[in-house]
């Protein structure tokens, strides 16, 4: 079967062409839109003001821009430019009436321009937009002329002619205020001439010229007079100066001669002074030589006397030193004897302490053995408790007996052994009795004597305190120990019992 594809190809070509055309139209539309948008973006040159009018915001008739750029919305906004170039205005003012009712002609030239201040630009947009530069020049000329007539009417001819600065200040002040109302401001003002029809100003000029001529003539005469006076004064000064110069020359000559005479006199005085100084120096040297000899002899005599005195002193010192050394040797020998005696006492004390230590060690060992036996007895059972306790007690008693026996043997007799045991327990006894008054506080302690002359010493006070508060003698006597006498004596008649060894 044969198919005809020509219509199909034609339809496809038509569809492609239509698509291309649609794309082209869309591109052209987009380009046109972009071109329109770019055309509505307005930039303001530096010598112009861009005024955007239309829908620019509530309460505003236009938006003024100087420099920069802005986007002008199509359809609802439009824009225009105003030129900032200054305008040169010639104002040929004629017949202006002054305060003296004299008419004057004041031709002037002014330079004005559109202001760039925001308030004044807004006035320019409202009142000058669409006007040509000639129309703006004519409007400014009318404003300036009216203000000049007002200012001239307040001034006299003399003020107008003599004080141009005051006239210009008055004109520019009034003109500038009125120009701001239409968006302009005054750049410069210049008064070219001032004339009047009656010739008053010309007469004032002639008067001023005559016054100037007279002043000049007076000045010439004064200068001539001052010249003559100066010439005479110069001649007089010259004469005086010549006379003074001659006198000064004579005086200088005289002064020179006086200086020569003074110099000669000073020379003679100096020569005489030099001779006197030389003679005095010679005599001083001789006197110094004689004095030096005397001083040398005196020093020699003094040294010889010093040597003899030193010899005698040395002999006496040597003898004294020998005697002193003998006494020191004797003292050292006596001290050595005392040291040996004290050493013997110390050795005896050390031996006694060693014996006491050995006895204490053996006693402790006996107690430890008894405790060990007791523990062993407790571990054997209930049936052996009684027998174990008896053995422990017996062992303890045997250990104590052995300890006491060894102490007695070390001490020499039973009395000395009892004294050692009591002495060992004294610190505990004293501490127990002192604890009774340990926590008591005393504000004041008054030590009173017992009526004898020895009770006032500290040693007597300690003795009385020990014997009065601590019954140590009774306690020591009960065990057969007699305390030393520096601890006082017992007040009772108790006699320590004898202890058999």
C-alpha cells in the first residue's frame, strides 16, 4: 500500500513556522518591554534639575532631583529638566524716587539662577517649569527692579552716593527673599552707575573734588613747611654734630694720654709688688726650712720616747701574762676535778637507771607470760577454766614476785625498791590530783607568807603548796619511802614501816 505523506509534511512545516513566529514575537515583546523600562530610567546631569510630576505621592506636586537618577513610572508619571545655568540680567532702573524726593537713575546688573535647595527647588518646579529662559529673565528683572525702588526710597542721595556697600546689602537682602519665592536665588549684584536729573550728585561730586583739591594743596603746603623745617633742623644738627665730634676728638686724645699715664703707674706698681712678693717668698722658704728642721728633731725625740715606753710596757705585760696564765691553769685543774666528780655522779645515776630499766623489762615480761598463760587456759575448755585461772594467777604472782625480787636486788634493799616503785607512780598521782583544779579559772593569785622571813621566796611557796595540798609524805611513808627535804616534811608522826627483803 502506498501512502501520500506530502500533506503531513506541509502541516509540520506550517506548525514549525508558527512556533518560530510566536517565539520571535515574544522575544520582540520582551526586548521592547526592556527598552521601554530602560527609557523610563532617567539620570540627572549636574547642571540640571530633574522634575518628576504626576502621581508622586500624597501632598506633593512634583519630585525634584539634583544629581543621581530615578525610575519614572510609565503612564502615571512624567518628567522634565530645568537648566541651572545662571542668567545675566541688566536692570536699567530710571527715575527711582529717594527719601529726599529726588529721582535717581541706578543702572545695575544681576546674576541669578535656579536654587538647588530642596524647598526652593520645589518652588521652581511649581512656578518655573515649562517657562523659557527669557521668560524667567523677565520675571526676575521685574522682581529685582521692584525691590530696588523700595530700597532706594528708604535712602538719601548722600547715602546712595557715599555708601555703595549699604545700598548693595539692602538690594540683595530684599531681592534674594523675593527670588526664593519663585525658585531663584541671587548670585551676584553690581551697581554700574548712579545719576540724577537735578545734578545734585554732580554737585556733590564737584564739592568732593574741590574738597580734595584743597586738602591736596594744604598737604603740599604742609609738606613744604615740613621740608624747610627739616632742612633747618638738619643744618643745626650738622653744626651740633661737628662740634660734638671735635669735642669728642679732644676728649679722646686726653683720655688716651690718661690711659698711658695710668698704664705706666700700674707697671711701676706691678714691678714693686713683684719685688715684694719675691722677698717675702724667700723669707718664707727660709722660715719653712728652719721649721722643718725643728719638726724633724721633735719627731725623732718623740719616737725615741715612744720606743722606751713600749719597751717598759712590754716587760710589764709579759709578766702580767705569765701570772694570768698560771691562774688560768690552776682554775682549769680545779674545773677538771669538779668535772670528774660530776662525771662519777652521772655514771652512778646511769647505772641506777639501767638497773631500773632492766627490772621494769623483766616485770613487763612476767606480766606478758602471765597473760599468755591466761589466754591458753581460756582456750582449753570450760572444764579447765578454774585450773587455768589458778595457773594464770599463780604465774602472774610468780612473775610479779620475780620482778620485785630483781628490783630489790638491783636497788640493794627493800626500802629502796619500794621508793623506786612509788617514784614511778608519782606523775600519775600528781596528774590525778591536779585534774581536780584544772578547769578552775583564777583572776588573781595572792601569795601570802607564813609569818617567817623565809616564806616570801618562791621556793618556800612551792614547798608550802606541795606539803599543804598533796599528802605525798603520808602516801610515801605508807610504802616505806622517805621523800627529800626540799618537798617539805610530814606534819604527822607516822613512821614508815619496815619492809623485809
